[in-house]
């Protein structure tokens, strides 16, 4: 639902404590105007200061105020909607009624009535929208139309100035790239140690990293069994025992 503007201001050099941009809108309608005179109307407010954007959406039950720093504003936007289709439909309906009557005066009267009605509808229901989008995806916007009672109106040129002020503040808040360490080594030695893993380490300081473990000596090798002695043989001549290393028999002198 489109709102109507109660008040607005744009200041490139505001006084201390004043915003650069301030727009206050209320719901359209006669009863909403009566409630605004009593001070209990539901308003939607957007303020642009030197550091952030404040967007407040109110109702008869309360309000929600959202404060967004310029560093978290991804984009701004504004636009216009012209209800020419509805205006042509009103004119066509009046022309059809006049034609159905079949009288020249009726056709002329309803055609004149349709022109006046379509013109008033088009003039009073042209909508303008402007707002911003956060990095989170939230869109804070105000869609409004001309206010006949308050007599307040914002045209496209004034909307462009509002957006220019917001864009200028965003550029002023952007941090320069000089002096930003983009290396892979931590700039603070505190972050080079392991993170604490217990409450004792949190409140008593981070424990130093454990010393590297010393390599263990290999286990001793199992003792090998003694080599078995070579089997003995017998002399084929005297049948006396001898070893395999003997060349001659020690008893008879036979060559083995």
C-alpha cells in the first residue's frame, strides 16, 4: 500500500545532530489523517545520518526501528510507477456505459466523466519508491504518492538527490586499502599459538604447545639359536667316526 509524505528534508551540510535526509510518511486516507492530527498515526520514517541509515516502520501497536551502518548497505534504488492502465480502464468503462444508453448527451456526459475520473486517478496515484538493500538481503523502502491534504510531494529530481547523498556517505565510510595486511602470516603473535580447549586455559592463559616427543629406542633383537654342529660321518674303511671337515681318517689314514 502506498503511503503519503508528511514531511521531508535534504541537507548536504546539516547542523550537528541533524540528519542529511529525513522522510516521514503515513498511511493514505482521511481517517489516517485524522489520527495523525491526534498524534497516534502509524508512520514510516527513514533518516540518513553521517554513519548509518535508520528505517522505522510504525503501527498502532508499536514500531520496529532498524539501524544499518553504511558498511552493510549493498545498494540503493528509486523508481516510479504510473497507473495509466487503470486510468484507461476507467475511461473505457465510462465510454461503454455512455454507449450502452444510446443517447448522444449520455455518451458525451459519461465520456467527460471518464476523462475527469481517469485524469484525477492518474494524477493522485502516481507512485514513487526509494530505499536501500542490506548485505543480508533486507530491503528498506518507502513507496508513496502525492498527498492532497498535507500538500507534500517529492519528484524524481529530489529522489535522485536523496540517493546521491546516501551514495556519498557510503563512499566516505569506505576504508582505504592502504595499511591492510593481506598476507598469510598472522599479525599478532597471540593468534600463532593453539586456541584454548578448556576453561583453565581460557582464564589462566593459553598453555604453551607441548614439546615434541623423543623417538623411542627399538626393542632388542631376539637371541639367535646357536648353529648346529655339522653331522658326523664314518670312515668307510675302518668304520670309525669322523667329521665332514676331515680329509683323512685319523685311525687308518684312509682318504675320505
